[in-house]
């Protein structure tokens, strides 16, 4: 089992920035995809951003141009740089790592953006 530990959430004013970090306890496969999801109160969990081992990225339209996902293979970590934050970005953010048939999840970190 792979454990993912997230950090970096918090309270920020609209227009501010936060960086979320995620560290994995071990590797399982050489091929993997890191992703960040979020879930706002009363809404379903949605994919925010993902990045493959080849560096291909995908972002939900709402965050394009504001968020950047990246990873460090040697340190087995990923992060989500969030700029120009908006109140509608308020949610619990979850890190995930898909390796072969397995998907691991972090415990979630709260991001709150005040107007």
C-alpha cells in the first residue's frame, strides 16, 4: 500500500497563492500519473489537474492559466501551484497517484479562499 501525505492547504484571500504538496511513501510501478482532485461542500469530487510520467498535463477549464501541476520523480513527490485564487476554488483538495491498476489517495487538505 502506498501512503500519500499532503500539506500546504490553508486560508488565503482572493487573488493570493498557495502550493499544495504530496509525498508518496514508495514506488509501485515505473509508469504513473499524479493528479489533484477537489471536492467543495455539496458537490462531487472533480479532477483539477493531472500529469503523466512523460510530463503531459491536463487541467480542468476553471483552473487553466492559474494552476500548475508538477512532480519530482527522485523525491516521489508532486505539487500543485495555485495562483490567482478565487472563492470558488474553496474545497478539500486530494492528491492521488495512479500506478498501473492501483490508485492511492491522500487524506485531503482544506483550501479556503476568502473574498
